[in-house]
């Protein structure tokens, strides 16, 4: 048996209002008033109020930019090396902030037996796991695992790993930290994929402590279920380039999710042995407003079942792998009313990862 004992979150110093980010994007992407109006409409309909970034430029005047050169074509455009340098400076610090928020003064870091780091927005070796170990002075013999480049569903994959570890050894305490600096990978080419990515994604970190200690109070993990929607393989992708990471984010994703999600939920709950009507809480990754609307329609929701997902999207945007844990943290404030929880996140593949849990 494994339990989610605590969740902590952290965001960078720079909070950008969505409509301030719009002005940056209009400067880069819009060459006419008509294009500026189209961008304004998209931002107004995004369901996002603000986003956080390790980069200050997104809501500053051109003359005050620091990361991007204040030139008409953004030349010299930041290289992959510059972006990874920023990642290696900022990601460990943000991770530690989330972990400290998770552990507080209650949980002893010296009792952590396993560390799982999750990220798809930066890579290096030695990597984030060793940086976190050093900054927090964790035990040198701690077991370390890195989950890289799996995208927005990776937190559930990490929970699945933590659950397997806890079920195998009753003395384990697994710390997961998901840290994503999505805004490092802004691309200047005027394509629908780049415009959509710059509209949605943000930076943040979330840490979760999973324990095999049955005496601990927490959310008990019941089961996991994963399924790939092959016809969406080319509609969500994430690739490296010399100018950063390139996102493919097709407008067909909400349609694919709406078509298949209800059937996937049925199969996941059948494995768990739980009727759908017994699910009291739905913890769903807010990939975007249209994705949440598609899930709402697919499951026939009528009564605000996805309110926490909408709230996180509004306050933080899409934080890739960390987002589902931001939603879960909000939902755990209602722990006394959680009878059965169903969680789901989506990523490249098109992959759907799900979990069930209860108090």
C-alpha cells in the first residue's frame, strides 16, 4: 500500500499577466493590426489569467529585455546552450522550494529513501537529481531515478513508480519532484504550434511525498491505467533543436480526447472495480481550456466537476508535468469529502495516464 502524504508547489519570481504576455507576442508574431486582433482574441479566450516564468522579459518593454535581444528579429536568438544554462541555474532552486513546501517542518528529509525527478524542459548530466540531493543534503545512498521527456503525463508515471517501490518495501518514503521551465523554449517563427505553445505554457515545480507507512495519514493510491491513442501520435510532439525544444500541438487534440476519453475512463475504472458514479473527485490535467471542455463533454459533466482544473489553468497556465500535482494539491484541501478520486493527464503519443485513489 502507498499513500500520498504531502504535496508542495513553487513558482518563479516573475508573474506575468496573460494580457501583458500578449503584448510581447504581438511584437514578435503580429505584423499587422488584423494579426494583433487575432492574437488578442486567442488570449482573451484562453481561460488563463496569469503565468509564471524564470524570464522577466515577457511583460517588460522591449528596451528592458534581458534574455532576448531587443532587436526586430530577436537576433542573436538565444541558443539551446543559453537556455540550458538558465535551466541548470533555476530548475534546482525551484525544485528545492517545492520540496521544502512539501516537507515543511513535519517530514524528515533524512528518512527519504528514493528520489524521482521529472522534467521534459531541460537535460544535463550530472542532472537535476544530483543537484537536488546536494542542495537538500539528502542521504548519499538514496536511490535516484529520472523521468525525462515524457511530457504532461509524467507525474502520474512517476507516481506509478513510487507506488511500485512502496508496495515492494514497507520502509520506503519516495520523494517526487516535477520541475518544468517551459517558457525557456519560446520560438519566434510564426507558426500555429509556436503561437499555441506561447499561449499556454508556464514554469513551475511540484513535489509529492509518497510513503509505504500505513500509520501515516494520506491519500491511498488504488490503481493505475495507461492507454495510447495512436491516431494522435503526430498531434502532440516535443523535439530538440539547436534553438531550444520544439512543440507540436495540434488543434485536433481536444477532438481526439473528446472522442476517446469516456471509453478510456470506463476501462480504467473497470480495472479498478469502481462504478463511474462512485467517483467523487476528478483530478484532470488542464492542458488548455479546449481540452477541459472536451473532457467535460466526453464525460457528460454538468456540475463543476473540473473546477479545480479550471482554477489551476487560470492561476498558473499549463506547467507540463507539474500541473496535475497543482490540481491535486488544491483538491486535497477537500480531503474529508474525497471518497474516490480519478486522475488523468495527457502527453505525447497521444498518451493518457490515469490513477485512482481514496481517503
